[in-house]
């Protein structure tokens, strides 16, 4: 079993895994929501970052131990450890941040103190409106920066392009820092399309494999070992990458040569999203 997607840590496991894994006890877990602006999802308590979860993300908590919560993210099934301080009771978000990022303010006025930095994809419960601001549990957010959850974006590449210039961050999932798979996931989730968290999982799950020689078009995905990139147009990629240390455009021909020359091999898959 893939430990990234298996809610079991030896002490505790999801009740549905009884008979499949060893654990001291099994549980259905408890629902919770990420209340931090951005929270690192760690491989082990105080360990390395695997991914990140943004404000409003739903999780199932299987264990709370010494200040750490062992959780599984609802959006993509990713498992790991969050600081307990990052969590709050489960909520029912109504809206998502549709811009690169925004602030939640103490009042319905841009001159009031900011309470939170909310990244693309963060989820919020809107409870009212005051002028050009929507009232949420995090504070007052500019109405133009939010969209209802039932209004998905039509173009995942266009969503990802909102993060152009964002610094590269291994395991990052926010406008403060993002990696290649985080960029792809941000675009697809905004369009209501399920998407795993890591590039190898995305390579196995997304789209239809195209034969060599088929011309790329916008919305296609190129995969390498450990990397994924959007096709922005027939000659250009959009990807979060360590070469630019940012989300950047790059000519496809240049990227293919550079990546293979640096020892990371050729493209392993060219995929087209179903219906694209």
C-alpha cells in the first residue's frame, strides 16, 4: 500500500483497513477543517513536508498525539501529520478563493487590519455581505476574489497561470510557494476535476495517453520521472520548476532538451484530459 494514501501509522488505522493492516486500534476518525492560512502536511511528526493544505480544507483526523494530528485530506486522500493548532471543527464552505491570493480583513474596509492571507483555492464559509466585501469565518474578503463552490472554472491552465511567478517550493500548494504537482492540482481542483497530490500519482490517474508524435495542445500534460508540466500552447509549457525556481513559461523544445541533458530523462507520458 502507498503510505501517502493509506491512513494507518501502526498505532491507529482507518476502520475500513481492518484485516489489511496492523494497528493497535481502528477508528472511523473525526471530521475537521484546516483553520490555518496554509498548513504543512508532514511525513512524520515534526518531519519533512509532503504537501500542504490550505484554509478550509476538509480532513479526517484519526489520531491526536503530543500536539500532532494524523489526518487524511478529503480532496485527494493524502495522509500525513498536521499541527493540532492548524485544525478546527468541520465546516461547510460555500466559496473558494479564485484569485492568486487575497486577504481577510477585520472589517469591511481595506484599511482595517488583515487577519489572514488566503491563497488560490482556499475555502470559506460566506455568512453575509457588507458593500464590496463578503463576511466569512476568517474575516471580510473582497467579493470579487471569491467564487461559489458550484461555479467551477472552465480552464485549468488559466487557473494555474494566475500563479505565474510564484516561488518554487518542494511540496508547496499555495501562492507563497508551489511545486509542479501542486500547480497542476490547483488548476484541476478549481475546475471541479479530481486530482492526486504528487506527480507520479497524477501520471497514473489523469487523462488519456497520447502516442508519440501527436502535437501538443493547451491543457495537455507532459510527465517526466518526478515532474509534470502543463502545455500552455503548442510550443510552450507552464510549470513550477527548480530551474527557474518559480512558476514559469518555457519553450517545449528547450525544456525537453534541458531536462534530458541534466539527467532526468525523456518525457514518460504525454496525456490529454478527457473531453479536452
